[in-house]
């Protein structure tokens, strides 16, 4: 059997395994008939009900005003009110966050925080970053692999280096997607249609029976070719259609008052056409994402909960060749609360990846990383807290590295917080960085690469002007030595830069004007520089995706009606790589609750049909390759619960 045939067999095997698991789960859920759905009094309390509590920055529940980090939270209500279709749409409205896409078919989308795409993405603390992903940046997480927005309770975005707790990739920050536990027994349908032949069908079922609860979502997505603006004219992107399906499952079994078991399954398949240089390529792209985990939670409902988890993430793609990566591992974390003055958290990790890329000419490259981390949140007095931490990583190829951190938090009063943090960062090369080699497309990895290392710094303030008004501001700086960078032109080589430096600041403002109207606004400035060690010293990064970023939102909520207008504005772009120097994109949505069970909604993205791109072009022997973002898009839909 050839390598290509083996990969296809693995691909089919994983697809069948996921489908079998889904059939078993759905069969178990509905075997009890209406008796299960009718058990409305057997609800399970949500574990994240406090709006001012976050869990990601310190790995334990902490009041937001006592967390020494730049944290943004997207709630389930915001997701529902705006009818966000996917993670890309939700995150692009976060101040200082940039969502870029290297494919008009939507198959690859990456997130940048603080101008950096080395970002850890997690679901319920389970790491998703993998060793392959040359098309989606160094972090190796495609946002489009995440299957559903319906099962998300909140998204916590922590900007700034977090390597001491989360290891490699956590240079720009961390995103933790926290899923829902059952609130009531119900089924919800979401049906919508829109521009470019787009049709989405999604069903969610949640419920509980005795000590077991579930939250299951399945979705089908279809779209034809999308339209975009380029050089002032509207055009259609050939070969940009897709036909996707997704499944999310969360099963919880309560063992006693302080412990439980959780099974999580995330599946998504992306079957899309592909294009090259805004033209049909003649290739069909198939992507498969199968992630699952089993977690034992203990010491629940305490200040220092713990867990033990096994997870297995599988990613495969077939596009003019085939590649796949399986990342599996064990995570253990525990915590201790000493008189509420010292909260100690410690954990160990064992992660192993097995990567094959037929196109790039390598098979079964196994990389193992073992880690230990320790952090102490020390309450010095009612106003001051001090947070030291350290992490040790032992990489199977690059040995042992230590990454310490230190943070301080000062609460001047109940309305004002000032914080500062400093931490070392470390990032080993990925399998693609080391082994990728493709003579046809002229991409070349480098087995002699060195790990990236450096530091990050953040200083910030949060202040509540009154009960309805809040302002946040922060400044950051990061400096990475031996930064790994893929070239912009073809042939495309990867190398260690001498140094990479990023710095910037952001400010955001939120105001609830009255019971009906609220608004928010934000500005971020990001400057990225690099030293290629070629005698030029530090020079401006030419493809800095959003040097000046502006965000605003206007929100209306009265009775059955809800409406939101949001804007994303970027300026200062390099026109050598981007088609315009600036852009302004506005999104609008409105919804009406017809009754308790039914809501109708209408949304339009890119209201003014703006020409823009969140990712710069590249140059090859075939000419300049543009990555235009979609033009004006209309959508109408209805949700019905029963």
C-alpha cells in the first residue's frame, strides 16, 4: 500500500470512528423518547455564572479585577445576539485582535493577538495547537476547524505572553473556549440562507437525566462562489464553494458533589474547492478535524479545582497531496488554597505528535514534549497581589527550557485596577518548519532551525467610571530572538531571524447609556519590526496587518427587538502587499423574538461592500497572489426552540 493510500485509509478510519461515536451518543440521548426532554426540573447549574470571574489567565477562577492580565470575554449572550456564524466572526470584533485568512474559500483562518500569530487556542482548557499548518501561521490552529458557536458559554481572550502556564505558542496570548453545561432540557433549530447560495442548518439538543447531562450540536453548511472587491470592481472568486458538516458533543456525569467525568467530541469536515491567484485551481480540498477528550474533574466548586485529562486531536487534509497530524496527551492539574492568601496551582503535561506530509516528503515525524508548571497567587494585603510562576519543558529534539513569569496586581479601590507582568517565552520549531520540502510549490523547511526565545511585558489599567461605564488601557512589548519566519516570495525558505520586536497599546471604552442603548469603542496600535541579520538592523515588518485598528459597536435592546451595528477600521497598511492603504468594514444585524420559542433575524456583513484584505499578498513566478476578503453578504434566518 502506498503512503497516499495509507493516509486515505486513516482519513476514512477517523471519519468512520467519529460517525460511529456520534451514532452511539445520539442513540443514547434519544432512546428515552420524550421522557428525557420532559424532565425540565433536572437542570444542571452553569459553572461560570459570575460575569466578573475568569479562569484562563491564572488557570483557576479569579475575579477579573484581580487578574494581572489583559482579558476580554465574549459571552454566550453576545454570540446569540449577534448571530455569529463562527469564531472568526466573533474574534474580529475584539479590540487588538486580527483574524486573517489565506484562502478565500474560508478553509484557513488564523488569529493574531498583539500582532503575533503564536497563539494558544483551547476548548475547556484542552490544547488544539498542532505541528502542521503552514497555511495558517506558526500557531497551527485553523479557526474554521471549530465546529459550532451554539455550545459556547464564553470565550476568554488573554493577550500577552503566557508561556509559563501554557508553554510554546503562547507568545501573543491564549484563547480558551468554554463550553456550555445544561441549563434546561430543549432542542433548538437554526436555519438560515444568504448571499452566494449559502445555506446553514444547525440543530442543538441539551438535557439531563439523573446524574448525566448532555449538550449536542450538529450542523450542515453549504455555499457557492463568493464575491469580493478588488481594484474598485466587484468580482466572483472562482472555486470558492464549500460543503461542510460539524458535530459537537459534551457529556457530563456527576460522580458526587465534588467530582465528575466529562467527554468532549469535536468533529468538522470541510469539503471545499480551492483557488490560486483569484482563479480556479482545479483542486478539491478535503479537511477533517476529529478531537476528543475524557476529563476527570475533582475539587469542583472550590477556588482551586483540579483535573486529569486524556485527549486525542486528529487533523487531515487532502489537497494536491495529503498530510495529517495526531496530537495526543495527558494533562494533570491540582491546586491548593492556603487561608485564601496563597493559591498554588501546579500541573504536568505529556504531549506527543505524529505528523505525516506526503506533499512535503516526510512521514511519521514524532515529537514529544513533557512539561511541569507551578504558579503561586499571593495576596499580600487587600490591595496588592504578587504572582510568580515557572514552567519547565523538555522537548524531544531541543532539550530542556525554563520559562519564568512574574506579575503584580494593585486594586486602588473597588473600581480601579493596575497590573503589570513580565515573562520569558519559548517556542520550538514545528514539524513543517523542520521537514517541509516541496519542489513544485517551492516551499522549503529547515532542519537546522533553532527554537525561538525571548520575553513579553504588559502594563495595564481597568477603571469603572460608574456602574455603567468602563475604560481599559494597556501597553505591551515583546522581543523574540531567533524568530522563525517563512519568506514572502517564491522559492519560500524558512529561517531564524536575528530578532523580532513587537510593541503597541490599546484602549477601549464601554458605556450602557440606558436600559435600551449601549455602545463601545476601541483603538489599538501595533508596530512590528524585525532584524534579518543582513546588516539592515531593525526594519518595519512590511506585512503588519493592522498598524492602526479601530473598533466600535452600537447596541439596541428593547422588548422583542435587538440590533447591533459594529465597525472594524484598519489604516497604515503597506500598499505593496495590500490592495488598499486603509479599510472600514461595517456589520449590522437585527432580530425579533416572535414568541418565547421563535426568533427571526437578519444580518449583513461588510455593509458598504468595502474592498479590503486582512492578509497581505505574496509574489511568485506565477505573479502576485491576492487574498481579498468577502464583499457584502446578506443573511436571513430563524431559530426555534422546543
